[in-house]
């Protein structure tokens, strides 16, 4: 029996495998950022000698190197003259800024509140900037407009395309 045709057949089969079969390209992990920590149903308290200063809560949070991404964010701040609460479906906390998205609601203990779709809150300056339409309420007064700039410390506000509805008290 001649062995040469057998080796030639094996060589042709191996060469065919080498040239015709391509290896599968499999990605083990997606490229991009990976969260350092992920929590669900969380609550964070910032406690100072006078008591609780800030409460941050949400349904889930992902901590990245430079920011926190929070779902169903609920932030209560008692550091200033008023107790302020901000809620949104999504938020990004990147010191000192808090970026809020989807159904943003701001309320304060003196009755001031507003709703919008996007807001940027600077904790250092106490300024809130919104992009797009908003509805601001205080008592029975109502103001609508676009692009609100609201200073939480002084109460000053500026906006574009403002329409207001006020109830004036009559003197007897």
C-alpha cells in the first residue's frame, strides 16, 4: 500500500480548512464604560451637625469614574433657607452639577414649584436652568414659558415667551 496519496489527501483537507473556514469574531465585552458600582432601591443621606442636609434616593444608580447615573431620582436639599425637592425619571450627578431628564418636578416648602422635561441644577450657585417649555406655580399663580433660569437662593427668575396667570387680591 502506498502512503503518499494518504498524506496528500490529509494535506489537501487541512489546506481547505485553512483557506475556506474563517474563525468567528466574538466580542466578549462591549467596548465603552463599565459601571464601577450598581445599586438598586437606594437612599443616601448627607448628615451634618445640624441634621440631615441632603437626601438622594432612586430606583437604581450606576457609579462611573466621574459621575452617577440615577433612575427615578429624588433629591431633597435642606442646606439653604428652604427645603427643596427635585424629582425626575433620570438624572446624572456630576459634582457640583445635577442634570435631570424626563418629567422634572421641582418643589419648595414655600409653595414654589415647576415642571419641565430637562433641568440643570448647579449646587454651588443654586441656579436651575431648563431647556424647553416649563410651568411654574406659586399658590394659585401660574407662569408658562421657555428656557427658565431660576436662582433658588434669591428667587430671581428669567425666561423666554412668558405667559402668566395671577390672582390679584382686592382691597375692600
